[in-house]
C-alpha cells in the first residue's frame, strides 16, 4: 500500500475512535436541550432542564456537598501526602523505603469495591457514623497515596546540595522546609492536589459504600436517578459538569505546562 | 544517617498506613472468618468453593478477559497512530479527556444511546438491520466497559512507544523487514511493558465492576465486584462479602506478580 493510502486509513481509524469516545458525551449535551423530555426524538430547543437543575434545591445541596468534600479532602490529603513523601524521602534504607512505597500503593491498585467494603467495616468498627465525615475521611484516605506518588519524584529530583547550602547558611529545619524544599517541589504538590481533586469528584464505588442514608454525592445521586430511568435534568447537569471538567483539565494542563518549562531549561534534552 | 534518627514525618504517615491500609485489609480477612452472627467459621470459604460462587468467579474472569482483550485490540493501533501524528500531546490529551468525565455520566449516556429508540438502534435501522435489544445484553456490558477503560490502555502503550528507540525501526527497515515483521519482531516486543501495564490497569478494575453490571447489563452479568456489593449492602452478609473480597485481593496480587511490576507498570 502506498504511504498516502496508509495515512488516510490510519486517519479514518483515529477518527472512528474519537467519534466513539465523544459520542456519548455529545449525545448527553445535545439532548439536554431537547424539549421532548426523552433521550430520543429531538423536538425542539429548550433550557427547561437547566432551569429544573437550578431550582432543585436538593440537587444543588448535593453539588455543594460534592465540591466541599472534593476541596477539603484534596487539601487535607495534599498536606498528608507531602508529609508522607518527605517521610519516604528521608528513609535511607532501600528496603524500608520500598516497603513503605508498596504499602503506599496498596490503595491505588486495590479494586475500589474492596476499598469501599473495607472502609465500611472500619468505620462501623470505630463507630463513626456514616455521612459527611465518613465520606470525607474515605476520600482523604484514598487520595493520600496519589499525592505521595506525585510529590516524591520532585523530591528525588531536588539537588541535595541545596539543603546543605541552606543549613550551612544557618537555616533551621523549618526554614529549610518552607524556604527551600516546598518551593522546589511545588509543581508536584499542585499536580497531586489536582489529581486528588479529580479522584474525589470522580469516585463512585468507595463513596457508595460509606455514604449511609442521609448524605449523597453527585455520583451516588446520578446512580440512583439513572436506575429509575432517563430524566433530562441529569443531561443538563452532566453538560454543566462536563464544562467544569474541561475547565479543570485546561487548568491542570496550564500548570503542567508552566512546571515543565523550568525543568526543560535545567536538563538538556 | 543523621536525618534518619529524627524522621518525624513518619509518625503521621505511618498512622495513615496503619489506619487505612493495614487495618482495612486485616478487618476484611477477620470478617471473612465470621458468619452473620459474628461467630468464628470457615463456612464462607467452603461456600466460595461451591459451584454457584465458582461459576460466578469464572464468568467474572471471562468478562474481564474479554474486556481487556478488546481494549488492547482497539488501543494498540490507536496508540501507534497517535505517536505518528503531529501535535501528538494534544491528541493524547483529547483521548484522556473523556476519562475525566464522571463515570456515572458516561454509563448514563449509554442508557440513552443503546435504548430502544436510541442512536445505536436508529443507525441499525437505517442500515436495514432493524431494531435490536442492545441495552441489558452482554454486548452492551463489554462495549461500555471497553469504552470506559480504553484511555487507561492507550496511555501506557503510548508511553512505551514513545520511549522506544526509533532508530531500531529504521534498522529493521534497512535490513529488509516488512512493516508487519517490523511490528511483530521489533515494535511489539519492545512495548510489551506498556501492554502489560495497560492490561493490569484494565483487568483488575474489570473484575470488580459493579455499577455497570446494574445499569448497563441489567443484573444479567454478576462480577466479583457485584457480588461484594450485594453481600455488603443488600443481604448484609458481610462475612461472605469479605471472603469474596479476600479472593479478589489474592487474584489481584497474583496478577501483579505474574505480569511483573516491570518498568511500565509504575506509571
């Protein structure tokens, strides 16, 4: 086959993959404007469903809950994750460091159903009531290892003589941490925070197990509504969420772009 | 070393590990040896080896295998083509973008797409095949699962393709290898790490899917994940649920050992 023909075939293949990847999302968006009330047979343009979303107080509270959980859990897990990364970084014995890393990664590779079930047992054992706090704690718990994994490479890339220099110049331990270490690893911290945020916003399975009766996040709410069938206010909601997602991705992309620039200046590629 | 003696950072971090990594695993194992009344028993394990549960485990495996296989078949060419495009980072970002959209919303979209009057059926009708029951079939379950997992398969394969030394391909060409031979003997073996990482990233979650089995497969498919959810939240038989969870963790560990935590799997 000639190169041009091959290229057009691969172009077609890529086009089909992209079409299938985006079809469901576009489908949701298009039908969120359908006045017909179903996800088939487009009748006419309406903003009715968006109005319904914004007048649904229960739904708005759930959106608020989801955001509060996501922001709080990613902030707290970022702090814990940075501490964890510093802890692993300081361990000098290779074996203990590997052991810590393996333990760290357990929650990342575990199936979320198992995490959810085991947290449910844990919270019941401790006597923690299922609701806002249990969901928050669960989200913090599964976000910490992700932050650790994002921060640790930055620590390892850091030039150790910076620390020696700071100590020689009389900086205290706290001074070294806040004036030298944290600024150097800041890109990793931001990346970790963003990852934690998306993990929290996206989580369904773990939340589903530890949420109890009175409290709900968006994923859980969409699940229970979707089980009852199609309602176009979910479409409207998902369109809004999709816009938020794109905004987050662009934010993340810009941050990683800004991060990669100084690094490229330092390393000759 | 000096800093090793006063590693205060370890205290909160080890507390987190103890509370949320070690304790949950220990509790799962503990519960798997207890019945509903809380008495010690081995019945759960005995029950797991009855045909009912073994059949479920096998079918769960079979579906996970199908999902992984189809993901790989679609993802590998996609990754390969992606590495040859201009602006490949942008294209990659566009591939990953749908994976950031909430999982539930994508599943919900497919309820609409695959519905009796949905887009898929409208297409089938225009081709002349006519309406079919798509939703609540094995096909729809595998399709939607592949859809959801595909970015996680593409990403590691893409990375390993990028890391590969391109001059090896030229060398193979110069030595007279055809495109197919170059792929089979050079490109594919060199990206095996990425393929393994991708298969890991798909197979393990595919075993534990439970939301899709309810929304898309209409409870026709029961995976290990569905069974755990069922036992914990519906029948409240935590002991049996924990036993299945223990097996799921063991299977997961086995897969990690077998596929090896090679270079590719770290990311």
